[in-house]
C-alpha cells in the first residue's frame, strides 16, 4: 500500500468515526429539542442532520475519487468530491433559510423553553462537535470535500455555543426571545459558510484557475525558462482540489531537438515547484523555423518539410501540417 493509499484510508476511518459520533448527538438533540421546546436546539439538530448527510456524502465521494481512470473517465472520478461539496453547500444554504424563517415565526409568537435540559443537551452536542472537528481538522485545507464536511461540523459547534448562551440568558433573565435570536445568528453563520463552499465548488466546476494563481504570472514564469521565446494559448484549470492541469503552446528559439528535453524539464520544474501543477500538456513551436530551418535530431539546421514526424527517445513529438510545432506530453 502506498503512502497516498494509507492517507486515504486514514481519512476514511476518520469519516466513519465522525459519522457515528454525529449520529448519536443528532438523536439526543432531536429528543431534547422536542422535549424542551427550544427552537435553537431544534435548529442545531437540523444542522446536525445535515452534518450527518454531509459526512456520508463526503465519505462516498472519497471512495469514488480513489477509483482509477477508465476509458470513459480519463481523469478518474476526482470531481465526485467537488460535486459532494456542491451538494453539501446547497444543503447548508437551504437549512440556513429554514432556520431564519422559523426564528422569525418564533419572534412573532414566543414560546416557553425548558432551560435545564436544553443546556445539558447543548453542552453534550458541543463536546461531540469539537471531537469531530478535531478528527477532520488535519485534512480540511487539502480537500474541498473534507472542508465542506468540516464546515458543517464547525458551524454546528458554533450553533451549540449559541444554544448554551441562549439557555444561560433565559435562565438568568427569563428573556425567552434569546432563543430565536440565537437561531438567527446560527442561520447567518451557516449562510456564510455555505456561500464560501458553493463559490469554490462552482469555480472548480467552471474550470477556473487554482486559488492564488494567475495565468499571467504562470506565463511569465514559463517564459523565464532558458530557450523559451514566448508562451501563448495558455490554459490552467482545476480538476479537483489539489489537482491542477495545464496546456500551452511554447515558442522555442531555434535549437537542436535534443535540447528541447532540457527546456521541458525546466518548465516542469517551475510549474511543479512554484505552482503545484504536475499534469501538463505543452506544444512546442519553433520561433524562426520558416527562415532558418527546423531543429533536427542530429542538432543540424535543415529545411525539413512540416509533415515529417520525429521521434526522440521516449518523448512523443508530433509535427503538424502547415506548422512547425511539436506536442510534448
């Protein structure tokens, strides 16, 4: 088993543990919310239910993403994790609006709350949420799918804090409106978290650039590699979080064919080390081959017809009709 496979298995075990713990607290909060009449507690329970769904969906997506590519899915199933994050973000958005609607109704028609049991259940919920958040915390920055599940749990932990605060306020002052007001705060927190997840998921599905990278800076860095004259038709997109792909046309100075491997190595080194882009498809083009000939395998310059196909070592180079260019993969 490779290090990557071991890491995936470890994340999967963390998801299973988180799923079990979250299921237990869901049962407690639903029962406690119905018993005490606390809208804040029931709002938190609704969020916990979505936590449970998010964890299950994220786990399934993680398993699918580990499947190898096939003839119909040449990138494999990496984007299943993005689709899971999109679904989790959407459910977060819906529950936020539902909590806000219920809070508005409770503000118009206040109801009594059993504070003691409400506080007991909320404290237990907070403890479990903190444990689950710590379980997922290690991987949340590396995977949008894991982060969407992590945000579900963090939002629920904040909701539990809000429920506890509402319970204390009601216990000390008897002001029952604290319960729906805390629900409004919970709804807004969930709304903000869902917005971030949805924005990033849509950005990836729209084949946007990886976060923190600009096409102009990538092209400039590639242009600084010795032997490169110009970079054009540059495309960089995100297949899944942490997996970026690039394609580009790179114009080279007239040189021996054997030297192009050094240029390719330099491009890969810059793209991999500086931008984390490992999957690249680069098409080489000759800067002045129409005047001074093309780069030949023996290093000599010759007026070679553009339809000639060249092979150099293990690198596949394709000559295109009516253009002096090579595709390097």
